[in-house]
């Protein structure tokens, strides 16, 4: 793929990554989806290849690579066609551990980030709660200071890697919400909590798709957490989450690109191989036009995502563009999955088909990292308050969560 964003080194990395995923993941991914989780051996293999720390500092064992190396990895991870796999790996490598790399103390980097980069410890991110969804101001899980510990009480839902994680990065309320901070969301902090700590109950949560993501509900009942497990400063969690959420949305958009590449390839294969009325389905105008539209939309989505990644790499916080990229790609992935299943007919409707799995998995990405409705709210507010020549219209808007 010719692009101003990628070099020959990126091309070589893509080839190596695709070979690794083809050999180590694809023969087993269906079984992992059925079993509802990933084996420890895969985490260790990913760590040995350096895939779990591409953005993280070398001081913690990471690769400290440029952002487009991660774009390549995430596109190829999405291209496997397994949403649960890509959710589990991306939550570990780009979400939960991101906060340790960005604001963790040397001790936290040593004890948690470095083993996570090596694939020796699995990380989960616990933010969502029953009834709160994407609203950070609604976080009710509390962390009360008691001497040298925090005492954590609350429940987190839809925790990817929840059934397998060795530790959780948890959003907690350490002070009352006074309404004086940005969007009225103050008093939040981030804690690292060992999954085996007394008082933690983990309940697997069956979901429509993303079945290998190990989704769980996690309850914290008077869990005592050493105070040195605080990430960054107390009550500063909202600010860390603001930047982390933009990366999370960019990651989701990039994964969706790879997933759509795979979906389009699968559909093309079906149309060119399946025979009907003396010819192949691809010879008919209606399927050909449908594919033309989907391929064109995907090409446009790719440019939006890559441009957003470029803005992010320049040191900006392109919140509006991250929301646009996440909204457009994940919604397009749903439309593409729907079209693929329809064009594959009865075969696509089989529960065991790749088309059915893609259809189930696609919807989850429109809900995670802020649902599409929240993305539209953020984008709409940024556009409506902007002048025609302002950053939010030209690129580089600074909208919040």
C-alpha cells in the first residue's frame, strides 16, 4: 500500500507481523473464541515478539516505536477477523498499560508494566459501571484512604480480560465530585489492583460477540490497596483518562480498518467463487456495485484514521478527529458486515461462518470506548462552536471525553 505515512521499515514490520499472526493465531483463534479467552502461551509469544510494548518506553522493556508501527500492528491484528482477540490484546497493550507508561511511578513500571510488556502478566481496564456507561461523572466506585492503603468498594462491568487479568487499572472516586472541574468530573483517580486481592469477585459475562475477550463483571468489596499503587496524582484520573480515551478511540478505529479489510476479502472470495445462473456472483451488477461502494468507503475511512494518527503523533490531542475516526470506521464495519452476510446468503447465516462472527463482533466496537451516540455529541458540539477556519474544523480540535 503506497502511503506517505509508512516507510519500508513499516512494510517489513507488516510482513513479519502478518506471518506471525498467520502461524501463531489463525490456526487456534476459532477455538479461543469458543473457549472465551486467550491462552497464556499466546500472551508470552506476543511479549517475546515485542508486540505488547510497541509504544511503551525502553526503560520498561518496551520498543518505544513510532505510532505508525502500532498502526501497522493494529491493522494486522484486526485483519485476523476475530474481534475478541483484538479487543483483549489492544486493551492490554494500548489501554490498561498506557496509564502505567504515561503516569506510573518507577515502582509501578517495574512491577506491573514491565511484566505486562513481556506477556508475563495480563492487564485489564475497569472503568464502566452498571448504569453509568460512558459518563465518567457517574463513577461510584470509591477508594477511601486508610493509613497506607486505599479501601476500594464498587462494581465494574464489561471488563475485557476480566476473567484472565493478573491486575486491573481501575477508575475510582477518591474525592466528591464538586462539579468545578472540566465537565464537572473531578475527584477521580486510577489505581492498580491485583486481581487476586481479598474482596474481589470476578463473574464471567457472556456477550453476543468478542467472545475471546474474557469479559467479566468485577466487584470490589472492601479491597485494601497499598497507597503506592496510585497512578500519578490523586484526583487527577480524569485528566489521564482524557488523553487515554483519545488513544483508545484511535486504536478502535485502526482495528476496524483491519477487520474491514478481512471482511471485504472474504466477501470478494465468496462472490468470485460462488456460481449462479452459469456465471459467478461477481459478474452480476448489484453485488459488484455493492462492493464498489464498500471499497470506496473503506478507502476514505483509511485516510481519516491515518491522518488522525499523524496528528496524534505530532503531539496534538486531536479529540474531535479521534471521535470522527472511531465513529465512522466502527459504523462502517457494521454496514460492511451486514452486506457481507447478505451477499453470502444462507452460508453466511450459519453460526459457524466467518460472516456471522464478523457480524456479531462488529457491533461491539460501536459501543466500547464511548458509543456512537456519544461520539456524535462530541463531534457536533465541536463543529457547532467552531469558526470555519478553527482547528476543530480544519483538524486538531480539542474536545474532551
